[in-house]
C-alpha cells in the first residue's frame, strides 16, 4: 500500500479518469476526476453540507477563495449561482489543478475561476470576501491548522472563513483555534458528525 495521498504535489498513481454528473443548486454539473484526488466518485457529503450552509448573500465585495479545491466542486458550484463573483481555486496537487481547469470549462464558468497551484497560502497574495475549505485531514494537523490560522491574513474586513470538519477529525479543536484567531466562531450546521464552522474577520 502506497503512502501517497491526495495532498501531494505530483501524484504518481496511475491515471484513471472518470466523468459523472452531480446536481447542485438546481444545476446539473459535470465533473471529471482521476485517481490521486480527493473524493473522486462523488462530491463528498462534507463538501455538500458546507456548500448548502454557506451564507453567500451577506458577503462583502471581492473574490472567493476555494482552498484545497480538489477537482473544483466548491468553486464551480458557487460560480454557477454567483455569476458576478470571481474565484481563486487553490490546490497543491498538480493533477487536481488540471482537473479544475477542465471542469470549469465543462460547466461554463472558466471566465470566473483562476487556478493557483499552491501549498496552502504559499502562492496566494490577494484578500477575499470568503474562504471555504474542506481541509485535507490526512495531511496532518499542522497543515489543517495552517489553513485556519493564516486565513485571517487573506480576508477583507467582514470576510468569512467557512470550514467543514468531522467531530472525530478535530472539529472541536479547530473551533477553539478559530475562536482564538478571529475572536469569534459559530457552528452554522451539524449533519452526520460533520461540523460547518464559520469565523468573520471583524478588524
């Protein structure tokens, strides 16, 4: 069994592309996925719960960051219903980053989505109205905590960080960390052990 997992810059596992459809926000989206990327069979339950809970109607002006974007379901789903927003989809995995481009084109949102290959915020220079992440738990606590801790530096005033984590994968400790960093945190949804946490940059 290989030690390689999806939080890998250049997966070496053999390619095995699959294309399938998924309904999200009244749109029937089409995704191509591949071996070596996260949740390649379907849009995972945690991501779906985060998307459905995300408060997209009261955001400040600005772009939205999909951090650890995988093959692009978060940025692409939101781009379909927020046609006036621009999105940065950040992903360390070269294979996943290429799939975001392909899937953005398939779903006619290529003009709204810029793909940035980056380990966490390494190549991210902008500030955003919102950051959403389903963090790569298998990459370890240091990576997950880095994504949460440094989000505040990349949010405009009034911008939000929205995170999905399972209780058993550290949601309670992540909630404490977000409270310490932002001075606020809310559990905006709970479903089947998944917690959707949100913090706002107030100053």
